[in-house]
C-alpha cells in the first residue's frame, strides 16, 4: 500500500502544482455533463414551446397567405380595370382621330372648292377685263385697217 499512497501523494502534488490543469480537468468531467444536461433541458423547453405556439404559427401563416391572396386579387382587379380603362381610352382616342381626320378631309374639300371657285372667278374676271381692254383696241385696229383698205383700195 505504500506504493498506492505514494502515487496518490504524487498525483496530489502534481495537481497542486498545476491549478489550471486541475480546473480544465474538472470542467471536462463536470462541465460537459452540465452542458449536455442544459442542452437537453433547452431542447425539451423548445419542443414544449413549439407545441404551444404551433397553433399561433399556423394561424399567422394562414392569415399571411390570405392577406397575400387578397392583395393579389386586388392587384389583378386593378390591372383589369386599368386595362378596360385603357381600352376605352384607346377606343375614344381612335374615334377622336377618325373625327379629326374626317373634319380635316371636309375642310380640305371645302377649301379646295372655295379656292378653285376663286381661281375660276379670277380667270373669268381676267378674261372679262382682257376682253374689255382688248375689244376697244381691236375695234380701233379693225377700224384703222378698214379705213386704210378703203383709202388704198
């Protein structure tokens, strides 16, 4: 037994000399067990907490899904409404363009007729004034030729 006593005393001296090693060894022995027990307890608490809040979580996610679906339906209705408005606006715009084009055509036809009639009236006036001015000259020229023919002839 003296060897056992010697080995125990030598181990005690070594541990007394190395307090850091002693603390590390006690942490590994006792600390790991405490750490493992605390993890197990925390896991049990988390499972219980999850079971308690499972209904709250499912209610939250179903509510979120319903809100999302409602928002998508609202956006879809808004897009369809805007599409219809846009289609109506496009039809109104096409109709306005058609009316403007028809008005332009009618105005152009009227302007053409008015312009053509003015030109025609202008030509008639010009012809009239040409005849009014040239007939007396022609009459004078014809009278002169007649007089010259009688004198010469």
